[in-house]
C-alpha cells in the first residue's frame, strides 16, 4: 500500500501525519486550526486520500508554526507514500469552481520543489485564519515532497470560496498525478529513468 507516515517534533509543534494515496476520502484531522482542518477535509474528500493529522502547536501565539509544520509533514508523508514513483501519471491538471471562484492547479511530481502562486485573496482573514498562511502551507508541502506546483486564480471575490476552490483543485490534480497509468507498465515516468529529490 502507498502510505506515508511522519512524526515531526519541534519546540514549537508536535505533528503526526499519515496519508494513504489509495484511500476512500477519510479525513481525521485535528490541527488546532479549524479552517485548516476544513481544507484538509477537502484534500481527502476530493483526492480520495485517507488523511490523518494530529497537531499541537503554539497557536496561542498564532497559527504560523502549526500551519507550516503540518505542510512540511504532509509533504514528507507524500514523498514516502510515492516511493520510487514507478507507474504513476506524474502530472496533474485541474480547475475547480466554487460559485464565483475558479482556481487552476497544475503540478508535476518531478522531485524538484517549486511553487508558482497567484491568488488574490481579498481579506486578511477567513474567520481566525490568516490568509497569508495559504501560500505558506503549499510552499512547505512543495518543498518537502519535491513537487512543482502552480496555482492560478482565474476568478473569485469571496476569500473562503477562493481558498476552498484551491484545495479542491489541488486535491484533484494530485489524485491525477498519483494514479497509476496502465500503459506505463510500472516504469518510472521520466526520460531520465529516475524521479527523486536529488
């Protein structure tokens, strides 16, 4: 099974993450940040991944460290679950609407971390969640997973809709990229013959 499990301990946070790429959409997430839990539920539900996250952090200061460390641990868990990446489609491309919002996500499980981020979120907060943390979450996840990730907002005025459409598009693009390509016959999807962080 393609499951990645990570425990991350710092002076600021304690994070445990598990992701099953061949799951059914189960989300058991308690990060201490309700809006982030809601977004991780979108990732699990629309990606058909089983995602489990338990995090405790210094949220009495703010959500920055917990948000970052959950992203870092999620990326590392994804890296472990992918293994040598044999047989996967590698690329994912999806546009998700949510009412007036429309977000396009393209990604490559290339082993080369990069984030191209172009969201214009009109408010500083969604509830208590600092909207600057959206970019930071995806940067952290891209860095540790070795993912090239491009996020583009095509439309949207409502902050919640824009961010939720982003997570839904990301979930579907990641689902495409991690699925097996039956024509590939288990080979690594690279002309180099290897996909790694090196």
